[in-house]
C-alpha cells in the first residue's frame, strides 16, 4: 500500500557534484539566487518610482524582471532543498506545477525579448513617431501578448507530458522536472510527441528570432546612415544590452529544445539548464543596469535619498 501511494512521485537526482563540495555549491547557488531576486526587485522598484524610467522600454524591462524572478523561483528553491535533504522526491502534482510555470516563463520571455527588439527598432528608426507607436495601450497589449503566448507554451505540453506512462524507474537524472530528461523514463513510444514538441519549440523560437533579426537589420541600416558619431554610439548603447541577453538566452534554449537528442548527454543538459535557469536570471538585471546610465542614475538618486533620510533621523535622535 505504501508503494502504491508513492508510486506517482518522482525522484530528482540533482546535480552530479562531489559530496565534499556540496556545501560550497549550495552556498554559490544560494548567493546567486539571492542576488538575482534582489536585483530584479530593485529593478522593478526603480522603474516604478523614478519618472524618468516611465517609458515603454523600461515597462517591458519590468515585465522581463517579473518573468525572470518567477523563472528562477520555479526551480532553484527545490534544488536547494534537495541538496540539504535526504528525501529528493517531488510529487506528481508538484511536477505538473513546476513544468507548467517553467514552460510559461521561458515562453513568455521568448516573446518578450522579440517585442523588446521591436521597441528598439521603433526608437532608433522612427524616433519622431515613437510616442504614438509605443503608447501605454500598445505596451500593455504587447506585454499581455507575451504572457499569453507563454501560457500557451505551458498549457500545451504539460498535460501530454504528465500523461506519458512511466512504468520503470522514476528517478529523473536532472535537478528539476524538465521534459527531455523525463521522456527518457517513458515506457511507451514518445517519438511522435517528441517530433511535435520539436516543431513547437522551433516555431516558438522562430517567431521572436524573426522579429529580432528583422528589427536589428533595420536598426543597423539606420545607424549606418547616421552622420553623427554620437547618435551611432547612443543607438549601439541602447541595443547592446538587449542583444547580449538575447544571445545568452536563445543560445541555451536552442541547445536544449532544438538540437536533436542524439547530440545530448544528461551531464551536458544539466550544465546548460543550470546556466539558463540559475545564472542567466542573475545576469539579466546586471547587464541592463550596469550598462544603463538611466538605471544607475535612478539607483544613485534613491540611494542618496535613503542616506540623507538616515542622517536626518540620526541627527534628530
């Protein structure tokens, strides 16, 4: 009876690390998690309180921060708990929630990065029409479209994956419930599902990549025609952060979901997954803040206000 009640649970084998280094790895991952969540919360706060950041670009950037925060919170807390506990099981219901949130966040980010490229295209190529083309209503529709597209990416594969029969080992050679790792345990022919998932992933990548490629091709043409070196420098500075994030995120996603499984190994999958589920959410706010004068200016302004308020309260006391 005990076996029957636990038969739907899976065991996450986690990251293959030397037991002697578990404490160090735990500390590093925990530090990255804290830095990532804190950086995103600060980014969202700055965009909300500083009027200079009330622009379409920063509105979309705040959506990216929300997605990244939910993204890292979907996998890392469970990984950290498993690293310090003997029981590394995850219930069937928790698997469904984790894979749905994971796919929704990654899908939403795919679309949002494409829409952010469109925003940069309008800003650089049509600066005079930018306020009209990227008004509040348009921004809300773009953000809603990204979230809706991501939720479709979560709704479609999740029920199929959860209904695949697993009649053998239920030990997942991964640190979270990721589809490629889970399908290795299936005792039925999943080739049709894998083909459909491959087509779906290609389309999910193709649509935003097409928007990004077209937008930046037009941006490069516009920048090439600029006579002002200052204008070129400003245009490149505006787009470089976004291109950096796109390269990191799409590169990892391409390896995981588009590259045929024959080129994959469980160890490589874990490394790539750890990179874009743990490291990338931490890098995104740092890339957008350190290389952005407006964000750094807003941060210094808030910091100065906090320090002055503290001095006043100290002197009053």
